[in-house]
């Protein structure tokens, strides 16, 4: 059986292109959604371009609007928040320090939010730490 070198090159190029196309078509792993499902909460570095730890409470209200709920300890909850470039969706939990600045941001599931409502201080331990 005779095989020509150009024919082998074309065949290998087609195989490489098929492999690249197959790997590009595969959905990338959504680590944020997986971590939220596994742990019940996900620490966030920021909530949009303007809210991060250290942001004043008044600025949070200006950028994110009024919270959907407020807990007894001063924690603000924003429901139906999504992580950028992910399918992770839950409640944005914004905690403030005594200086009225953001001390932590987390995305939490409904179960974690329910435990926060029942006991905000003890529920803080249920939020994933950064």
C-alpha cells in the first residue's frame, strides 16, 4: 500500500482540527456555580465594579439600590444576584463593620440565607471565608 506524504499531512491536519473543535465545543467548568452548590456560599471580591470590601454603606445603596432584606445585625441581602461569567446565582450577602464599610461580600444559597435569618451572628460562620 502506497501512502503519499501530502495525503498523510492533510489527514493529520484534519484530525487535529477535529480535536480542537471538539474541545472548544465542550462547556468549560463553572467553578463558581460548583463551589456555591457544594458549600452553600461563595466569597466575592466585589459586587459589580463599584462595591468591594471597604466601600461605604451609602455607596453600596447608591450603586446596588435598596437591599431586598436587612437582618437584625445590619447585614443587607440582595436576592437573585449572579456572578459575572458564571451560572452561579443566589443572594448577595453584604456585611458591614462598625465603621459602616463593607466587611465582606458573599453569594449564598436559600438554605444559608434561611440560617442567617434565624441567627445572623451564628450564621456568619456558615458563609465561606475568603
